């Protein structure tokens, strides 16, 4: 929860909840776009993640529900390296 993630593939508009009405003509969110996980839930045996996308001022413009394979969690610090 609250991890920063980047989407791995373009997300088509039919998978988005758009907050700003002027973005209604948006066809997709491009791969690499950064968002924040705001909710995690289980549906059957799969975990799903609600990701919020916001501009540089923090104003949310879209949300999407993603599976773990659709994003990469961004690391801001070097994590401890395990040695063999």
C-alpha cells in the first residue's frame, strides 16, 4: 500500500476511471507512467491493486485496477543484497 509503481504496458481507457472530464477523450495511459497503490484487495485467488495517477501537483486524474504482473514497484533506496 502506497508503493510507487510504473505501469509496464499501455492501459486503454476502458480500464480507467477518469477523474477529470477534460480527459474523457484520452485513449490510454502510456507504459512507464508512475502511480501510487491506494488499495489492495483479493478477488478469488488473485490480488488486485487500485493505482492512482496524479500530476506533479498531486491532483489525481485517473485510477485503474491492476494485477501484480502489470506494474513494477519502484525502489528509491538500495535494498540489501543477498549473497550466495
